[in-house]
């Protein structure tokens, strides 16, 4: 499978820090992290996609319709990942706490990718989707086919956002 290594691990480790915050919206609630995390790559992808959805929802411009198409693709990927988690019978009640931990770990990364560039919310959403795509490629299981469908939707969202930037730049 094609590897997307657009956000180096070192950058991720350097940028994350305590006290950084970004409103995540209705997709998550505050909760405690658990010691034994189920499906860490799926949860990381889900957290990144939730951040991308917030950025896309908050973007001021329509970007020739591509922003809405990208948001639809991100929401489709989120849905696929929720189905992937449901597919595994070993998922526990700690799922929301695990997702909250993943969101907290990712909050600063997309913002650093867009710093000082035009269309920062779209660029943040692209960075978050790139993190999600990398996590989905690293996931160990197929999750009843939902992992592949989520990866396809995530890559489609990235493509739509790149078109959005291109459209707005002309």
C-alpha cells in the first residue's frame, strides 16, 4: 500500500505540548485516557479527521464548492471508522476516552502545518487528514473493510482540499 509520510514523526513529537488547545466541537467530549488502548491507529485517524472536520466547518470561504465536498468526504471517513470500531467485538466502553486522548495528542500538529500560509484552516485540515491517512495505512487490521473505505474517503478529502486551495488561488 502507498505510504504517505508527509508529516514527519519528529515534527509531531516536537510540536505536541501541554496546554495547547483547539476546539474540537461536537465530535468529542472531555474524558480520561485509559491504560490499555484499543485500535490506536484507528483512534488516531478518527481524532485527526474530527479536527479536520472542525477546520473545514470553520473555513470562511466556499472554495468553489470544494470545501463542502472535502467536508463530506471527511464525514464519510469518520463514519467508516466508527463502523470499523463497531466491527471489532473487543471494543470496550473506554472508546470515547481513547478518542479523547488521541484528539489531545494531535491538537497542535495541524495548526503548525498551516502557520504563516494562506488558507490556514484548509491547510490545517489537510495536515490532519494526512495524519489520519498515515494512521490508517499503519493499522494492523481491515476492520470488516471499513479501514480501506475510510482511507479512500480521507484521500478524497485531501484531493478536494487541494483543489479548493488551487481554486481560491486563481
